[in-house]
């Protein structure tokens, strides 16, 4: 049967000061229609039911996500520690296989925006079918719509069955010039949407990923705590997909955005006539191309442009839009009494 694994850890520090450990990014109303986590669940409707959907998250977020997503408590997998996507996806796939010896897994993140849910479901079905038919690890690559330096890229190779292609190489977050070259070569964005047979994934981990394979016996004995205590933190891309000879890419033809920074709101929310994205009690006078968010305190922006301005949780952030991806670096330089938000 088909299973879904939703990665929903982290508080989303790049959306400081709106996001916090008790009000994480994936449950914020960043989308005009609701939160990304709730849209993720809605996107799976008709494809994979809640009882076969596993959510991997941290202890602080677990009760919030269970309440908002409406899935069984036993389907919330609480990580002992954050150890990147590799250990998380292996744990969840192992758990799906424990419950279902024929489990095929669709892996996705809780912080995406997808403009065409039906096209997404069609690609997901195709990826799951290819994973089963070919016995491979399938990554869905998104056909790019712009030069983007914040995403990873996949160069597809020879065509195989079920609409998939061999993977020539992965390139992680290239500069502008290289990203432009990759687009000209037909590269795809590495979305992080994966499909595999749980059994095939674990076999591949044993072959190619010693950082995780050494800890697998703990999962076999039902000791997830010991697994997280001993496993090495590593992403699934670096730990397996860039090493394995069983990875294929399927072009996904649906609009997709990784909502990773404040800058993303300019792509997914409506703008006024001069390019401002405004949320809450905001007045913009002689102001252009700004992203302005107020959670209650009125904001007046006058004569400025290309800024992110946020008033939330008793903090005010003013940031050049060009530096939105580097907000974490700014936070690292703040004194704790400013950086840490009230509970």
C-alpha cells in the first residue's frame, strides 16, 4: 500500500519573528488559504489516507500537528533530536514497513506551496508506480520557472521506463551564472519529493550509507531512542541519493515553491500595484516592492523599497529583501533576550 511521510520539524527561523518553537512556520498562515502543513494534508486527499500518513517532527510541535492535521496519535513520530532528513526518512520508512510489508512511501515536506494539487497527485502516483515497477528510488524534479540560487538542481540523463530518467548529477545551490547554465542544459529543481519501496530504501541504506546503516539494528529491535542517539546526522540527498546507482528522476509538471524565506511570499501572495505584499494593519506610502507583515501593531512604511518589515511577537524586523536567505546569520548575532521570543 501507499504511505506518506511528511517532514515537519523545525520552527522556521528564517520567518523570525513571526515563527517560534510554539508557533512554527508550517502552521502559520503564510498562504492566503491557510497553513502549509494543512495544505499538505489536503493535497494527499484521494491519494493516501490519514491512517497511512506519518509525520516526523519534534516534541514541541507534535501535539499541535496532530490536532491541526487530524491524524492518529501513533502516526506522529517524535524525533529524539534533529538529525537531518536521512535518519528521519529511514525511521519513517522503517515504521511503514513494520506496519505494512509492502509499503511504498511518498516523502514530502510540510512547508511547500503547490499551485495545482491535482497535477501534484498525478506526479505522485506516477512516482510511486515507477518506484514499485523499477525497484528504484524516485526523486521528482520540478521544471524550473526562473533562475534560482537557493535550490538544488538535477541533471537528467537517459530516459528509462515509467517516464523516469537516469540522474547524471546533483548540484546544490549554484551561483547565478551556473544556475543559468544548468537551466540551459535542461536541469530540474530538486524538490525533495521522493518515492520508494520502503524495503528498497533500507537495502540501499545498507549498501551506501554507513552513517545510518550502523544504527538500523536499533530500529529492528524497536528502540527509536537508541537509533537517534547513535545515528549520524546527514541529509538523504548527501547520504544516499548522490551515492546510489538506483536513483532516477521524474519531471514534475506542477507549480511548486519551497517557502523557505520571507522572500517567498512575493511569489505566492498577491501584490498591490507597485509590488508590495501586505498582511495585517499595514499602510504603504510611496513604498515599492516591500514585504510587510503585522500581527497587530500598525506599520507605516513611507518612501522605502525592497525591504522585509515584520512586527510580530513583540519584535520588529527590518531587512533588505536581498538578504532574506541570510536571516539566520543575523539571528546568530543577536543577544538572547532579543532573539528568543516570548512563549
